[in-house]
C-alpha cells in the first residue's frame, strides 16, 4: 500500500484552514447531502460524512452496503477550474487518495497482511480480489465535483437481509485486514480516516489542478500505476449502457492489461489477436489465467 508522497499542499503546509467536515448520522447518501449544501450556497471545498447510508450508491449505479457504525461514507466537494475534457484523472486520483489515507492511518504492520490497491479505475481491493471500498465521482453544474468514498470498517459486511456480502473485505473484526483494536476504537478510526481522506484528496486534486489535469505532469499516473492491481492481469471488460443492453452477441473485451495511458485509460492486449485497445469506460473483471 505504498504510494509515492506528494508535495505538502495540505492546509497544515500552507497555513490555510482545513476544509470543514460535516459529520452526520444516518442519511440517504452523503452525495445527496453534499448536493444540498451546494444548493444552499456552501462553497467547496468541504466534506460530508455519515455513520450510515440508507440509499448509498457506488459506481455504475450499484448499491453500496453501509451498515450502521461499521462503514465510512464520505463525500468531498471540490470546485474545479478545469473544463470536463481535462478531468479524466480525477476519479483515479480519488482512489489514490483513499489508498494514501489508509496507509497513513492503518498501515500494514506485518508481512502477511493483505496489500490494498486499486482495481481500475478506483475500487479499493485486496490482492486476492476482495472489495474494501468504492468511489463515485459526480458533477454538479459546470464547476463542482462530488467525490464519494465508501469503506468497510468492521465486518463481516451483511446485506439488508442479514446475509454476508460476497467478496467483501473490511479493516477490523473477524477476518479483518488490520489488527483489531475493538469496537470502542471504531469512532476514533473513522474520524482519523475522514481527516486523512480530506487531506489526501486535497493534495491529489491540487496537483492535478496545478498541472491543468495532466496526469503525467502531476505525477498522478506514476503514483497510480504503482498501486493499480489490474496491471498485468487478464481481464474481461463488459460494455455499459446502450451498448450492452439487448445485445445479441458478446461485446465484452478480453485481454491482458499492459498499461494505463496518459489519459487514464486501460490499455489491453486483446485475447482475440486484434492488437492493443485503450478502454476509457467499462465494467472490469479480473480473471484467472485460464478463464475466458
């Protein structure tokens, strides 16, 4: 979970005030709460957190389980000066910030502890493929972005019917990724992670803003490739939206991931022998070498 350090652009390093964190209890979603604050005239940057979401959502419109007290849900509101064509690295940078925050607050203490990295573009996964958290980036108007992050703090993670969520990972509790300090310490862990996330997001986004969205100039691409678990993997990429709906043929791409290009796209060596292709959107599944 080692990511190259950014220059110190945090509030502590600049003398500026830290973005305010609005800490809430149960909400529909932190994205909705942050949207409401924007409509009420609150200027970014600020963050909204909640101990429980009743209608949390993740990337691709999927529900994200947020059991009371066992998860972290945070939305960071950011006002950008960049036009939409230069914002391609923002979702990936949000994933980098989440990995960095985890590394600062709950670093791996033993060689056998699971590495936490990113499944392209920004899902937080363990090396063995379990999901610790997810990220959703949404635009509000022409300038404002909402970067939502959900993390599983204490497990096991159960769905609304009380059944374990398949493929989930969590930090603390039985089979957790990091040493268990007990439920009494969960609030302190959550608040420390919230503060670390706000600081790391501010650093990553400031780097991109100053580089006009150029992931190479900002160093975002280098940092991302060091923590991306999808590189070198055999994957299946399923199309989204209308391209996938009602298709009579299998439109999925299969191949080996070679790189993440300068635009943040996944570069595949296609399994059908048709050469390389850059993918900018899709549902990526890591496959075993023998899978098709």
